[in-house]
C-alpha cells in the first residue's frame, strides 16, 4: 500500500513538472494572444472627505403628497474625487426612529485625474434606529473620461464630518 501511495505521489509530481515545463516551452501555449485590456473595467478605490449642504424645499402640493419632504443637495468632494454635485432628496418618516429617503445627484469633476460627470442614486432606510444605505452609480451615466463608470459609494459620518469610500470600475484607457 505504501508503494502505491508513493507511486501516485511521484506520478502527480512528474505530471506537474511536465505541465509546468510544457507551458514554459510549448509553441502552442506561447501562440495564445494576451487578452486585450482596452475597454476592460479596472477596479479602483477612491476616498476622501466631503461637505454637504441640505436645504429644505417647499412642499409641492401639485405633484405629490405634501408629507414627503423635499430637499436640495449641494456637495463638494475632496481627496481622490475633486468634484461638486447637485441633487434632490425625497424623505418620509421620523429621522430619529424610522424613515426612508431616495435621492439623485449629478457629480461633476475629476476622479483620479479623469474628468467628467456621473449620476448617483441613493436609497436609505432607518428601521427603529438602524440605518441602511445604498449609493450606486446610475448605469451609463458617465460622460467624457468617466464614460463606462460603475460602482458603489459608501458614506461615513464621524463626529459630524462626512467622508466617502468609493469602489468603482472604469474601462482601461
């Protein structure tokens, strides 16, 4: 039985050595072209602080329920994303216990040296004090050098200061 195990292990080692040698020397393996990288999304990360100004807007009795709060958003991003954004937020509920909000904003500026615009979509809820938030890039909203951007932005608030953590992809240049 020991001889059979050794034989199997030796056979596996020989096969592995042969396969490694084949891949390094075989003209068949060498002739396979490298994958084209242009246009393939490249995962990236951006982070930094931002300032936000939220201004309540008057209820719109003509279009919707006046109990839905409307607010304008005005942001200034710093760090890896040097940009401004303007947006609109709709909210309902008691912000201290349970509530929900949705928002759309257009971001305009430079992300890691690439200039353009893109849109962010927010969906947030608070259930009896427990918050849940999703902020995603609207598909196909990128322009100029940010065309093709996709991703998710996390908002962090610590000691009254806002910051973002942005995981995104862009096609390679």
